[in-house]
């Protein structure tokens, strides 16, 4: 009798542990759920990705000192204004100065509501989790937060 109760208890515990909610692993590669995006500053209580959950999101990482990433950001900002509701552009600036970020957003005539800056403390974690150590990229995320393209072209975005 005691062995039967013990066996049932063990099977129950194993079932509990193995049937727990499973979430796809996060990674910054195509086909994986996008890593968390924590900007580390007080003006963004909710992650910009969480704000747009349920729709296509084009997430751009850039810096004013990296000319190509800045040009790419301007390009995607322009496309997002033309695209209507097909996708939402979320831009994350990796400069270490908020005043530089604000100046560049104004000079480049960017949509301020779509652009965010990170705190210097959060940047290392973002670079690591999004694999940005070899350069900044733009990620296309579907409604489930899965990365479907990296540095997508205009044709890919038009197909949304």
C-alpha cells in the first residue's frame, strides 16, 4: 500500500515537472523567439516590444557613430511611415548619451514615438542577447515575437 502511494506521488511529481508551460528558447536568429528587450531607463516602463505585441514589428538597433546603422535606421523609418499598418518600426539607439540621441532624432527628422534609447548599463546585455557584437542589425518579428528576417529588404516588408 505504501509503495503504491509512493509510486503515484512520484509519477504525479514527474508529470508536474514535465508538463509545465514550455516556451520556445529566445535567440536572435531567424525562427527563434526574440530575446527580451530591456532598455534600462525610467522613461520606458514597458518594453517597446511589449507595447506592439500581436503585430509585425521591425526592430532596428543603431548608433550615431555607426554610419551604416544610422542610414539603415533612417531608411526603415521612412518605409514604416509609408507602410501603413503592415508593421510597426521600433528603433533602439545604442548611443551612451541621451542628448546625442535627441539631437540625431531631430536632425534626421525621425518619428520620435518609434525611437528609444538605452541606458549605458543595459547596452552590454542587449549586445549579448541580440548578438550585436559584430554590428547593428534590424530584425523583423511576427505577431508571436518570432524573428522572421534579419536586415529585411523593401520587397520582404512590402509582402507583409
